[in-house]
C-alpha cells in the first residue's frame, strides 16, 4: 500500500523565508511568565527556558514582543549561565528565523543522496516509518534498528525505540568526543568527570589546559570561571601546538609537537615523583599501586621528553614544580573533545594520574563531587528484553567501553555482523560531519532499509534519509526535564517561547505518535507533555507551576569536597585511586600509561588539527544568520614561514588535499606565527554540501571530508582523528 498522497514535489533547496531583525536592549522590571501566559499576551513579555545551541543547557530568558521573538539572555537564577549566555546562545533566536530550516515532513523521491523529496503530512510520514519498522522487525528482529542521538531532545525517541525492543542506542559524544576521558578517569578514580565537567576552575590556583580551548570552545560556565581565575591571578599553563585564546592568558605556554602530549605528562609525573613534590598524605591514604607506578616513570625524564615534544627540559621541570606549588588546588583539565591519536584513554588516564599526584580529586580547586535533585522517573511499563545484545562491541572487543560505540554500529551495518542493522534513526546529529570517513558512513546507509532523520535544518545526513522529520527549534518546544548533575543541584525546564512557524513538531510529539502507530501507545500513558512533567515533579515534591514561572528550581547546597564531609569513595576494584591498574593488566594493556611515538605523515605534509569557534556549535549553526554574520566561513591556520615559502598570501584561497587524495573546498589562508610549522588548523563545521543549506553552501572547507583515516582506541573503541595529513594546493590549479 502506498502511504503517500498529495505528492507535492519539493526540493529542500527551494525553501526560503524572510528573516526578522533581532532587537537589542535590556528590559527592566518585567515579570517572568510561563509559555502559556505569553501566547495569550501582548506587549513585552519574558519567559524562562534553557538553551540548546550546545549541550551545556544554559538557563535563559527570552523576551517576546507582541508574540514575536525579540531577544534571549541568561537567567541569573541558573547556576550554569549565571545570567550570561555565550555568543552562540545569544544568537540562538536566529534558529527560529532561519530561512533554511525544514518546514514539513519529507519522504525521499529518488535515489538516496539526491535530495529530492515529496512533502507529506505527519500521518503519512509516521505511517511510512511504522510500516518499514514492522517489516524490519519481522525479517531481522527489533534489534536491527539503531538510534544515534545528541542532546536531551532525544530522550523520548530513546523511550520509543527501547519500547520497540532495540538496545542499539548511541551518541557520537562517546566514541567521537569524551569517551576516552571518561574511561581514563573511571580506570583511575572509579568515576568519570560528568557533563558538565566537575571541574572547580573558579577555585583553582593553577589551571593546566592541554588542547582545551577555553574561550573558543564556549562551555559557558567554564569560560566564566576561567576569566575569574585569570582575574584572581591564577597560574595558567597551556599546552597546545597553536597559540589559542587560552594560551594568550597563560603564564606558561608550551608549544608542543602534535601527538606527544602523553610524553609531556609522563615527564611531568617523573619530576613530581622524583622530587617528592606529590601530595604524600593523600597518595598514601587513597592510592593503590604507587610503588609500581613510580618505578615505571623512571625512563621518562625531561631530557627524554624534550626530543619527543620539543619542550625544553628546564620548562618541563619549572611547570611541574609550579603545579606542585599550588596542590591540591591545581587542576589539570580533563578536556572534552579528546579523540586525537588512538591512545587517548591512556593519555586521559595520565591526566587523571597527574591530578591524583597533586591530590586534586575531591578537593577545592580540583574536582568537586556533583549533586543532583531527586526527581523520580516516570512509571513506565518495563521495556521488552532484547533477544540479542548490542551490535557495537562484539565479543567485548573494546573491554572498557561503558557506552554504545557509534562507529561500532556503523561497522555492523556494513558487515552484517554480529547481525544485520537495517534501520537508523538519527536525531540532532549530522553523522557525515560527526563520524570520520564519510565513505564508510555512506556505505552503511546504502545497506539500510530505513533511514529517518529528525532535525531542524536540512543537514548532509538528512540528504541521505528516506524520511526527514522537521523538529521545532528549542525556542518552540518542550523537552525532557533537565535534572542537572552539578555543583549546585537544580531542575531546569525548556518550554516554548513562540510557536513554530510552519509544520514543525516537538520531538516528544513525534516519538509519542510513532509509538502509537507501532502499537506501543501504552508506553505513553500521559496525554500531554505537561501531564508527564506533573507526574515526575509532584512525585519529587516539586511544583510544575513554579518551574514554569522561574525556569529553575534550585536545591539546597550540599557538601562537594572531601573536607566538607563528602565520603572519599573510589568505586574501583581496589576501592582506591589506582596508580597501577590491575584491570588493565588483566585485560592485556599497560597498567601504567606508556608512550609510543605517533606515526609521521607523508613527506611535505602537515598534520590536520581542528577545533571549535565561539560563535558556532559543531555543524549545526552555519545557516543561523545572526551567527553566520559573525563568522561566515572558516580559515586554515598556517605558520607564516610556511606561507612565505609557498609564495602564498594571508587571505588567499587555497585547497587542502589529504593523504588519500581527497581535496577540500576552497578555504582562506590565515598566515600566523601562532601555530607550529608541522601542522595546520581549521574550525570544524563548515564547507556544507547539503543543497538545502542555501546560505552556508560551500562556504569554507569541511575538515570532516578530510578525516578519511582514524585510529581506534583499543580500550574503548573511540576514533582518534588527528591522524590525517594534508598538503597545500593552490586554488588556481583547481579552476
């Protein structure tokens, strides 16, 4: 049966609309209202919500004038934003007015990837999906559906797909971002560093940043605390091949050779142990296997590290002593995006061990113990037990992966092992930009019977979908409650500020309707999202009306340090901080990190490094006119000496060709002394090739297209992506 009627052909690239100008100014003395109040009001009104431009979920207040969105600013009651939004958050209103955004459900008209669509009703789209899902279930089992998700907005789709019977639910944030860090800290302390990170930056007297670009990667609370620390005179040590914004605030800037960070960490620990500068009482009380750990460091002297890193031995010793001087209020930042070279878990474990030597875990100025409020889960029926386990990690190949590996699902989709994966749901993540090696991702997609993409813009992954579901942007929808795990416990509410301009729907509505069409309506016993909120909040003793009015319900402050009464507990096998890991030894890995020199690139090539910009979030915001006005395309940072040798000029367009002969779109040269000569750097998320993204189409170059190679972390399956090399191609040779 053909579920499509009224076949109105629509190409995404034809979507246009006017953009409303964003006003400025400060509204004084206005009362906060709930979304339902605002929809009925005229004049200037303010409504609390929380941001979705990145995963930080900062509390915000939107100002609406005569029912039209005017501006958005930080909620001063929110512990994350503290009344301030980053540039991305402030520009978030541009998402509502974005002319490139998706408007209505779409079903693929021709071959995948051609971006030709039929616009359909919601019932037609969801019926089509449900029929396909049931067919996959009948032929392959419900486990053959996989879900890729980014952010809190995916919670209800996770619920529907678990009710359907699949265990294959993943987020690229694990294997392509933070996973090695979390595993490295778990192996050391028995706990990871949470998200937002449990870093006590505001109280750190010495802050060490290794490839953590605070000020460019705008994790709002951390950037505010970083600025406060600089203002208080904290010692800042920055290790980076590039002189970043954070490096400009540093007392010590160490321009390290790319790929040698672990060598520096081992040399620092060598100095601290050899000179007995570590926190002896802390290590004796809480440490396990310190003697074996200390013995393993003997070979990693500062003189040895100089050859590897390019950092002079005297500077290694000086900075090690500087860290020790301020212990335990020295914080070696764990980073966020840490999938670099394939040895990333061991490098992150070395960061954890250095913090352990300094006694910073559980201490003021180091890592606090976060707290959360008790908001019971909704009393849903039990999910069906999957007949088969997850596909991502067969035979426990990566023994320390505690979350689902996205590239593992992709591999199973290609190989059909351990069993076929025939359906993908992709929520709010552009997999062609998030996963390395686009060719492998497209190969996997071609093996699918169903690809559903839920997004607000027609991203590259949407161009390969069978069905595209247009989501309301975060200023137009409710999402699940944010019961935050932070230094101050709180509950946050995202609620609609304005109505969606076209036929977009909130994720919870889509997930609920799809469940009903699959015969799973009993998994959604609530009729409205507010009924769901009311059930959970009242069970915890909280008021939905209060939350709607304030946007935030704050809990009582709790102890967050060991010396305030937090139990010094380490859920490791030994019950202590594991300087020497029996877990790793028993699994056949180094119990203490060891350094291996990273492979060099082809002669004449440059290692490709990439990162974030303060005005963009991944590849999600380049069509936002407000944010693109601040940064419309990216540049490639090249050492000024290299630029002169090649006869290039600052601002000139070139192309980059990687080791596999993939050639980028054209990109401007940024000639600078602020980067080492053996590498180049570009901001992630540009060079869009999706036709529906009319405004950012082919502006700048895509680092994702050049990341054709990756090195898989043997401990947890993450993809090290700083293993690609490029050469410089004059634009003239490409016409």
